[in-house]
C-alpha cells in the first residue's frame, strides 16, 4: 500500500516514516539525514557541479533567457544559493531531475548519480566535517557521495526568505536498482 512515490508530497510523507517494518530496516542507511549551512552547500556545488559537467556535459544544463536548458560551462562563481528543487522523480521515488537556482544561474542536473555526486556532503570550508546521521545511530563524516537519490531537500530560511540551512533526508544506499543485501537478509528473517 505504498503511495505513488513520484509525487513529492507522497514521497516526503513515506520517507518520514522511520518506523516502517521494511525488510531493509537493518541497514544503517534505511533512513539518513544530513544538514549543512547554505555556505557549505554553496562550496559543495561550486566544487562538484563543474566536475560533473566536465564528465557528462549533456546532463548538466543551464537555463537560458528563453527558459530552455542548454549545455554550457558552469561559471567560476555560482553566486548565492537560492533554491534546490526536485523537478522529476522516477516511479520508485529516486530524484531523476534536479534544479539548483543561484544568483548567477539556474542549473538542471539529470541522472541520479550526477545528483548524488553534486550534492556530496563534504565540508570544503573547514576541517570540521559535515556529519551524515544514519538510522541505526551511526554517523559518517564527509561522505563522498549522497548515499542515494531516494531523498528530499528541505530549507530553513530566515525572516527575509534567504536560505540559512539545508537538510537532505534520505533512505537507502546505492542507485536503487537491484537487490538490497540488507533487504534480502531482512526477508530471510
């Protein structure tokens, strides 16, 4: 009785259910959360977006004046982060298209791996790591890739509407295709 997970409201409600009796509940990554400041996220995007663009320019697009998207070099300065929005989810809920809006451009990221790489929770501003909190109480520091694209993004904004903190809530680890080893273990029990 899982709702249609390609609908954002359904997806968020489903993912926020931490006590589901799912077969994957033994995985540390059954549910996870990472929180960072706007400045940390800007530093991440400034570093990773050009790298991902160099690897797959056809899947990192810049919004043009007429509203279309084209493959263009990422500016050296992305500006201030304004918003991150899921444009499209797959049938299973994974983010397939993501839009990042800044004061210096609007960028569309296509494919779940590119999204996971672009949003990798690594602190490029200081030696203090960004901490990813897992379902089982364990933590990971400066994780090299967002654990999965089965996630949603939340913003905490100040009174002027400017982003101050970004949190990413997710579930699972990997690309979302294939058999989960934790799920197979849970099913055998």
